[in-house]
C-alpha cells in the first residue's frame, strides 16, 4: 500500500491535472501583463520626461550647421515690395490682389514659434480691400531650410529662412502661403525694426500705415488708407 501511495503521488506531481494547468497558465498571463504594463508606463514616462531643452540643443549653434533661432522671439516681419502680388480664384476666373502681411513672432522655443498676423489686401483695380487678423504657430528645422506655419483662420505656409550677415537685421523669410480664400501668395518677408523706414511706412500701402498701425489701429482706419499706395 505504501508503494502504491508513493507511486500515486509521483504521478500527480509529474502530470498535473487540467485545473492545475489552468492556474499556472493564468498566473503566467497575469505576470506577462504586469511586465508589459510596467514597461509601457516606463516608456511613456520616458517620453513625457524628455526635457524640451534637448530639442533646443538641436536648434542651437555649435551643432554642425544648426543655428540659434532664439532671436526670432519678439521680431517683426513685412512683405517686401517686390512680392506683394497674390493670386486668387474668384467664382470663375483668377484675380490679382496686392497683399501686405505683417507677422509678429511673439515667442520661440525649441524649434517652435508663435505670434500674430495682420494682412491688408486689395484688388489690382483698388475697388475692394480687406483686413484680416489672425494668430499663427509654426516650426522650423535646425538649419532653417524648412519652415511650416499654420494660421488660425485656416491658412497654411511653408518655406525657409535665409540669413544675410547679422541675422537680426538681414533675415528673409521665404514663404508660399495658401489661404482660406482660394488664394496663393509667394513672397519674401523681411525683418523690420523701429530703425527701418518700413516700420513707419509699409510697402504697398498709403504713407503713414506703419507696423504699429496694422497691429494696433482700428481696421476701418487702416482700410481707409489703402486708397493710395506707396
């Protein structure tokens, strides 16, 4: 009898029943789930905890051909006189418009920038004009060779930044804008400061329509001064 009992115990240990197998399988599944869950949480935390300054380091000088773009913050840009014309599709035909768009870059960090935009446009025969205000945000590659901008009114833009000498005085932003009005506008936006003539008299508009006027003045007052271009 003792030998028989011992044989039964050995057989039970060597060949667990269906219930025991299900328990072992359930424990393995639960263990694997815990490991995957903990790993996922750790990975997500690693993504969230990556400091923004790591991206900023890729946009700072000293890393290959990358540039320090922090000077973009608190900068003003206007449409050059040579690139004022824009093209629109109106009902059944194309129409030429002249558009002066001022961009104010309020802030910059880690390759991203944001600010305000004011555009004064009028048709080639000066029969219609309009002023549009909106905000925007965008990003640029470390070398400045690609820029993307999204305007809150539905417009988009893509282009590049070109620097000539001292960046803060001779920077040109080349953009291809596509607006919500079936409009397309390719142009150069030049950086402007209070020391420049364009600050007090913008190309394409009547004398006295300044950067400050577009950003701060009443829209009706600005439109009333587009009757005579500079």
